[in-house]
C-alpha cells in the first residue's frame, strides 16, 4: 500500500497545535485504503472473491470505504453481524468462528447470511435443529483442520495440528453421511484457514494448491456438488522489515496459473483478508512525555501505550516508528533529548510489558516530539485492553477519500 506520510504528519501537526494536553491518536488514511483494496480486488483472477474479515478493524468509515470494493464481509460473532447489518443491510456476509451460541446461529439464519462456516459436527447438529424449527435451509461450508505435508509453520497456526479450530479431516466422512439425511443444511463448500502471518508468496500458493487438490479428491470420492472453496486469509504484514512485504503481484499471477491448471469448473475461490487489507492505512501517534536513562538503557515514555496499541506486544516485535519533530517547548528548563542512541519506547502503564519498540536506533528524539507508528490499521486499537488504568482513549480521525 502507498503510504502518505506527508498527509498524516500534517494532520498530526495540526491536531497537536490545537491540543491542550500531550497528543495521543489514531489516524486512518481512507484514500490509501481504497486504492489498496481496489488493487487487490482488481488483480484477483476470474472466479475469485475477496471478503473483508472485519475483526481486523470494524470502524464504520473503514467498512464504508471497503463495502463497494469487496464481495462482502466476514464476521465472527453475533455482535459483528449486528453491527454490519445495522449499517450494511444488503452486503453479503460470511459468519465464522468457534463457539457460536444458538442465538447467534438463529441470528445468522434470520439475517440471511451468505454462508456459515461450521466448526464441528455438534455445531452442525445444533444448526440443523434451529433451521428446521424456523423452516429454513442453512447454507454452510465445513471448516476442515487439514493435515498438509511439509506445511511451513508461521508465527500463528490455526490448523495442521491439534487446535480448537475446525473439523479434523478424519471426521469428514461422518459429517457428510449425517448431512445426507438433513436437507435443512445446504453444503456449499469447504473452508480452510490453517495459518496467519504468511509472508512467503510461493509458500502461500502451495498451501492454496493443497486446498484445491484435497477438495477435488473429496468431491470425487463422495460425489459432492459444491460451489466454492474458502481458503481464508493468512497473508501477513512484515512489521520487522516494512520494506519487505508479501509479494502480492507474484501471488496473484501464480494464482491465475494455478486456477487455470488445477481449478474446478463452477467452483469459485473465496479469500477472507483482514490484516492485509487495513494494516497499512492506520497510524498510532503518541507524544513524548519523558526521556530517561536507567542502568545503561534509554527509555522514551509516550502518552499512551499497549492499552491503545497492543500489536507490538501481541506479535512480539519492536514496532517501526517515525519521529515527528515538534519545535514548541513550554518550559523554562532544557528539553530532554536522546541523540544517536538506541532507545525503548514505552507507555504509561504500570507494567514492564508496556513496550512498543525496543533496541531502536534514533538520530534524535526530544520530549514533546510525536512518535508515529505505521501499520496500525488492523488488530491494533480493536484488540487492546482499553480500560486498563482508566487512561483516556486516544483521539481518532480519518483522512478523507479523495
């Protein structure tokens, strides 16, 4: 995604100049988001559909920007479904996730979701009972925990080994036999999502190829008539080396070749991207409150922390950042500064785990400067423990679509 740092910095400078306290904010670049999402959707081969997994960032302006560009939204709770339907009554919705309540299954049927990802035979049985009582047919895909030979593991694995996600492939025959006696369930396809944080385009192509090959075998073995395969998301963002991101052009070109050679006629391929769509459109900014040395280490303390921006701690990395110089200094004494130093960026929480960046080289950073963390548009504010210590929430605004 093209990053528009100049526009982001200008909006932060303007906000800081008007603030009566140290700045802490999220800024989202909707124009960059729209260009990125449009490029992803337009460069997908024929027969592919792009859904947005709203768990990454469900802010209404984000969804409004994406709704015209994607095939629909993927939700993972009744709350997310209600939020989408409140604002996007006609957008196709996929409902996924483990541990669905009966009320959520009823809600999905009543709200006419496009497809439900079923996680177990028990969930399938509960859904059939609910659909039968409502006199409806529930469209489903079976989420399968598939074992793939030589599967290269990433930092976040949801399958290919014992996990709480999906139906073990060994149980598929039992599920299919049960389905034949229950016309209130319409099997539309299979859902696979074995891993996330994938940065290797070639490895991801191999994984999609394995999904396609296995689905073809099942359709032949069991005489199945399905209309799509959902290959999940899984493409990661390289926070550690921002200049070395997933090679999307290579992946989309390889996907076109793969589908022409190994695709199944009449069977579409669905993707559910979250992080890869929105991460780069968001920025977290925190103004420097203090700079201090402790046991040969330099710590830069900013207003905010992991209760606002949990991504670095959740991913276990030192998050990249920019220093936005602020020349104003309101005190009569010298301004604390770190020059040509290695620093740790920490927040206001009463825990040593409140670290956003560590062992980070800086040319210069001063109290009152603003630190700007890019790639904060997904699994950032939305996964953070907002009310720990009851600090105020950060300001949030959106740079408009051009």
